[in-house]
């Protein structure tokens, strides 16, 4: 899916999104392009679920309220370091009111609270686009063990994406989000990152809370 003629492509990195907002730019067109790309990418099997129209609109309204605060753009970006930055969440990490499946429909549950890591990102001004595909229960390094389809490497559709954080890696590599949450026990974040020419970071245990993470 291509952006409309005459429009600029959305920023690709966190730094570029921050530069746009800090410089007085409007993040909305880029955010809408990212969402349109995600909505149109069903055949790529990246996403298990996407923010509903109501969920997306609520986030845009909060973004608008923050942009309207009586501060300079530089001060806003200091207060909200990820203001206007779109991200994805692996579907073994909770978003309140959105089913968590871990790529297993029979396991599906509806969390009442955000995972701590999601809440911290929202507090920093980021916007979640949806929940991404994964090797079922995050047990695999290939990205093919999911009833929701098989994401492929962004470089070659005949090659595996790597896993288990398959959808998260490919969503970033395709520019649909600036970054994505994954999990990594024995390479589940770093392997798909490497297969799609990204950086996958596994924090020191205890550095980031795993509350709300399967």
C-alpha cells in the first residue's frame, strides 16, 4: 500500500518522529499512513489484531490534548519522550480491553489492565497500533508456528521472518511502526530483528517489568 500522491512517507525511526514533533510538525498524517498500511497488510500475517476505530480515535484525541498543552514543542518532547510515535505490541503482552491470545485462540483472554511496559510507553506519549503475530506461546525461533499465518522476511517472501517475535520485527522493518515490543528467552526478539536488519534489545532481567507479559 502506497501513500497518496503528493504526500510524504511517515518517519521510520523514533528519532525521526521526535524530530518531526519537536520541530513543530504534525504527526497525524504519518500516523494515519501507518494505520492504513497496517489495515491493508492482512495477507502478510503481521497482525493478530489492530486498534479499533474507537481505540485509535481515543489515542489521537489524547495526542491532540498533549500537543495543545501550553509548552513549547521542545518542552513537550522532554515531558513526553515518545510523543506521537507509533508502536506495536507482541500478542503475549497485555493491552487493556484487547484480547491477548499468544497466538492461540483457545487461550484468549481479555485483560483489564495494560502491561507495565505498555503503560509506560503510553505515558511517554506513544500510540499503539495493534497486537502482532508470534510463534504460538512464544516457543520457536522461526516465526512459522502460528495459526494466524506466517510472516516472511521483509527481504524475501520465501524466507522465514525469524521468531518468536515475528510480527513485531516485520512490522518495524516494513515501516508500519517505529518500534515494537517483543519477548526474548533464547533469541525470540534478537533473531527476527537480525533476519530483518533491525536491532533487537534484550534488557537485563529485572530492568523492565514483566507484569502483564505471558
